[in-house]
C-alpha cells in the first residue's frame, strides 16, 4: 500500500479501515465486516426547519424529496454559493471601498459552515470567524490579511473589514433565497423576547414527549490566585445568580429547539428499531451508523420516522398554543382584546404589572397532512 496515497486522504484512519476491509473482501467475498457505515443528513438544522414550516424549495435543496438512482442530490451550499458570489462581486463593483471583492470567487468549503450554522443563530461576527478559519491567514506587519481566490485562480488578500462584508452578504443571502426561514426565525425570536420580558424560562415539549426548560442564569466569576508547587495558578470560581441571563436565553433558544427536534428523531428511531428488530446503532447528532448488513433497514426506518415526526406531531402549533398554560402556571394576568381591525390580540402582564407583552401571532404555521407530503415523499 502506497503510504503517499494514504496521506492524501482527508480522514486517514477511516480510509485505512476501508482499504483493509476491501482487501479482506478481495481474499474472501463472504468476510463479515464489522466497521460501521454511516448515514449523514444534509444540513440537518435546515432540514428540520424546512419540514417544520413546509418550505418546499428549501426542502428539495436539503434532499427532503424522493430520489431515483439517476437523481442529482440537492446541494444547498452550491446553490447559495452561486447567489452569494454574485452578491459579493456586485458589492465590490458598486462600492469603491470594497473594490477587491469584485473579482472574488468563494468556494463551497468557505460558505458551507456559515450557511450550516445559520439555524444555530450565529451572528455576522460568528460567520466571519468561520470564514477566516477556513482560508489562509497572512500577517503583514501588525495587520492580518486573508487569502482568497479570484475568478482566474489568483490569490487576493483581503482585510478584516472586507471579510466582514462577505459575512454580511452570506448572512442576508439565506433569508433572501428562503424567506420562510426569516418568517420562522422572526416568530421564534418574538416568542423568546416575550418570555424574557416576562422573566420566565423558555419551555416546550418535544415530539418524543420530553419537556425542555431553558433557563440560563447570570454567572458571577471570581478569580483567585494561588501558589502551587512554587508556581502561581489562577482559579475561576463561578457563582450562579438568581437572575436570568436574557442575552443567553435569546441566542440559545432557536439552536436548543432545533437540537431537541434532532434528539427527538434519534429517540423515536431507536425505540422503533428496538421494537421492530433490534440491531446496533451509533448516533452522533444527525449521523447514524450501523453494520453494513443493517444499513438499508436503518436508512428506511430513519426516513419513515422523520416523516412521521412532521406528519403526526404538529410541533409548532402545539408550541404556540402551549404558552397560555405556561403563563397561567406562573399566575400571570392574560387578556384577549380586539384591535381596530377586529383581530384578537393576546396580552400578558408580568407579575408586578410593570410589563405587558403582546404575544406574536401564529404565523399560519403548517399542519401537515399526507396530501402535503410532496417534499417528504421518500417511500
């Protein structure tokens, strides 16, 4: 085996395991292979949201559709890359301050993580960090410059400010191409803001029946210096305060909800496997692994349970209507009034009466039926 050939592999140990298995099969086709095979979702956070809100185009781009052997898989990263490159180049042509961007040609690798982490509520600064961690960094004096390729394959060095503009374009492009994502984000952020204003921890029940309560408190950090073994050491003692960290509540709310839906799918899938025919399954977030002889069955069950998750539970509507019971459990004053257009508004008052919150409207949240399963027609 050529060691130089192995060194070219991205995941070297996985590739070596594959090569050894192929050698075993070549010697004996009936050899039993114990190395697990993994099935990985396509941008699972966006998959969950696409199914949640019934956004057909978005669902197709993250492979929530039936496919034949000849089908070309959806690739949301490549699709958005074309749009993002055009927007970045137009910015460079329109604004002399960013003229270096007019010929920039971003790659799929650069935009993948900023797009993928959108559902985890990453900020523009977070996307900028993802970009700079992907490209080559060059230090010129005290300034850091970042290496990108232009349309001709030449290296272009960009400043921090120019990379930040790219991050802003990526951040906005996702909403432009998929407006349904903006609608659901705005709705969920409004709900989180309402809970924060009323000083109540965010809570919901997952489709697996697990009640989740998100309650981040503020932390007071006490730094202590001690001497140990003749060397100075610093310890940080954290003291949790009896006060809600509303900033953390806001930033973590959507990611935690999406992760809880991923976890619900995992739990339901494992339970189904144990009831149908138990076999070993490895789960890592949105990645499922098992032995090769069980991979077809795992694939089938994983898809069917995902469909059931979004056809029988109606998570968003249940979440929307559950907040009334939550507020009642905290003895809050809840009133329903009609505005000048005759629409009913739900107003909730804080326990001390100092704050009132007009709850966001149900954004025509989708109730799935089998007739609507055009993008979830796996079977």
